[in-house]
């Protein structure tokens, strides 16, 4: 299930209409807007997406076996990559920068709380409600995906 799908299933009402969640479409820099859209739709280089389908040489991998290429044993999905993976020094540094950007906008503690206690998809939903924070998430997400892309994906079988 990709991130947008999990918002729809996760909650409805309380000012969280589908419309208000589409502010990210107003991000002006096109490549960044496209990168965020793909991240939200699950069209990206992470194992959770890439190993979903069989190829000529490999069969489909079950979701719980689509493990992080940095070897931490977690499922390599969007929320792991964005908020919890510490597999690479560069990734950790980029995430520190991301938190600082949110701190400057007074949103750090709320977003951290959402990632810890209510599932990261709600944090992503909050960030994409406004174009300004959606842009911060978009740049960060784009960097995160490029960091993952630099390393070869992990396959158990
Ligand atoms: Zn990881």
C-alpha cells in the first residue's frame, strides 16, 4: 500500500480532505514535484516497490522480505527510508537538515511525534497539506531516494 492509499484508508474528515492534501501539486520546481509524487504513489527505487513484481531472473519477493539494502533488517519502504533508516552517514546528515528545516517552521516536534506514535504516513500527510512544507519534504525525499539508488538493492532470493 502506498502512502496516498494509506491516508485514504487511515482517516477521513477533520479538515483532511483529499483536496487539502494535494497542495504538493503546487510545488513549482517540476523535477522535485515529480519526485514527491512518485514517492507518494509508490513509484520509486525502494525495495518495497521494486521487488513487488517478478522479473526475468527473479521471482516476486514477499513484502516482509523486501529488506533494507543497508542491512538493518527493516522492510525497505518509504517511511523507513524517510524517518528511521540510519544505514548511511549521508542519509543521517540529510535527515538532520530536514528536521532543522521543520524546526525553523515550528513543525519539528509535531512531525516527530507523528512519526513515532501515529505512523509516519500521518506525518507525510501533514507535510503535504501546505506547499511550503511539501517542498521541504520533496527535496528531502528526492535526496533520500538518490542515496538509496547509489547502493545495490538487497535480495534474499
Ligand atoms: Zn534501513
